[in-house]
């Protein structure tokens, strides 16, 4: 009986869309012979019209369907699914993914070999880029952690689109419900640190995630990513993996706009601040253009623009969150999302920062010649 209890996987799927095209593929996954698998589909859409195919599965007990009476958001919806289950292992999946046929078999094999692990992180793969927006998301590194299980043996956190947790070691820890972005980072890092253990990577536990909104602009998503990252920075277990860095374009631009406004009101020369603002924005764009050329071997102004606007929208979300909450001491602070070691070194340089700084200096010198 003990072995049976340990070989029980709860698959928790929060959903708003209730798209049977994706959900049926998850429910029809091959199940390991020695494991019990229970599906919990938690719908966060009170007025949803449940597809007939999904309702039939709920009626015959193949899945457990829960519909929130109020819109609770993804964090509380996942918590509800976790709390409804009793399996020793919890597999979190998104509702719009295409799983590999052997997904459950791979996770079951990992459980047999690592029963004391806090959990396992799978791979969330995206299709090949289909336009300049999706290329920009890839080049900006937004998708890095979705693929990290292919190259890194263990991790402090992994996206909740495809991750398995040990219920006993998760204990009473749950997603914080105050916000809807970066809550996965906060919980999974907290769970990892308090258990003094990493999530083991499973490169063969792979799913495919379609491009968000069929590859359309993702400015709201990027803004929310930045906003959420600033929110979780207040927690000690996140803050100790942060460091002070050079100001980014959004911070520099906002500060220069503020200074130019103050100078204008005081009757002082404000054009110097506006000139610096233009130079910084131009240097940012040119840096991304260089990155795009090196990565794709092509000259693409639209790609450089998408890289610039999506990157800076995320940075702006971070900056806005700190200003809104009055946590100005966190300005110029960054999270090391690898969570490699506490108190990482400050003012990190890389070739892109060096190129951008060089461009700013060059543009300043050039502007001084003509003006």
C-alpha cells in the first residue's frame, strides 16, 4: 500500500480557455502501469461553456473538473488544484501545451530513481520563430528558462508550464496570490532553499508551447514580467540573490525625463538631458541591431525594434513597480535568476553592455562636434 501511495501523480491544470484541442491531448497521455494518475482541471472562468468532450470525461470520473465561482487568478487556481489532490507527486502543466507522448512515463521513471527529490523540471519548447516578434523574444532571452533543463542538471526554479513537485516536501508552501507574475519563481525558489535541494532536470520530459497569441506583440506580458520581478525582490530569499548594476535604458530615460522637467520648471537648460535621452535610446537600438545581425546574419531593422521595445517594456514594468510601491532603494538592483550563489558580485559587464557604453560615448563625442 505504501508503494501505491508513493506512485500517485496528481496532474494539476489551471485553465481559462478550456480549449479541448489542447486538453484532450493531455488527458490521453500514456500512463505508467505502476502509477495512479489523477487529473485536476481547475477552470478560472465562472461563466465558461464546458466543451462536451471535457464534460463527458468529468462525468465518467476520468478527470476532476473544478470551476471557480469567482475569477481567482492563476496562483490561487493552482493552489486549489494542489489542495484537492492527494498524490505524492504533483505535475503542473499549462492548459495550452502539447505534451510529448511519453511525458508521464519519463516523470514516472524519474520518481522511481529519485524518490527523495523535491521535484523535477521538464522542458517547455516553443516552435521555430515565425516573425520578428518571436525572434526578438528568443534573442532577448525571455525563453531561456523554458529550455534550461536541456543543458543544466538541476535548478532552483523552472516555469510552471511543466514541472513536478514532491507533495511531502512542498508541505504547506503555496503560490502567493497577491500578484500574477513571477509567483512561480518566488514559490519554487523558496521551496528549493528551505529544503536545501534542487529540482532535477529531465530533458526528455518535453512539451511544446505555442507562441503566445499566435506570435503577436507581447508588451503586456513583458511589462507584467518586469512588474512581478520587482515585487518578489522584497522577499529575503530572493533579495539575497540580487545585485546592484548599472542603470538600464528605462531607468536612465525616466530619470533624464524627470531632470529635464525639473530644469524646465526652474528655467534652466534642459536640452542637455533631452540630448542624453536621445543618445541613450539610439545606443540601445543600435546595440540590439548589432545583436540581431550577429545572431541571424541578416540586417533587420524590424527585428532590432522588436528586441528593443520588448526588452525595455519589461524593464519599464520593473521600474514602474518600484516607483509605485515606493521601494526606491531597489532601483538599479537585479535578480540573478540562476540563483547560483548568495550576494552575487555587482556591476556585471558583458560584451553587450560594453558595446552599448561605447556607443553612448561615441554618440556623445559625435554630438559635441556638431552642436
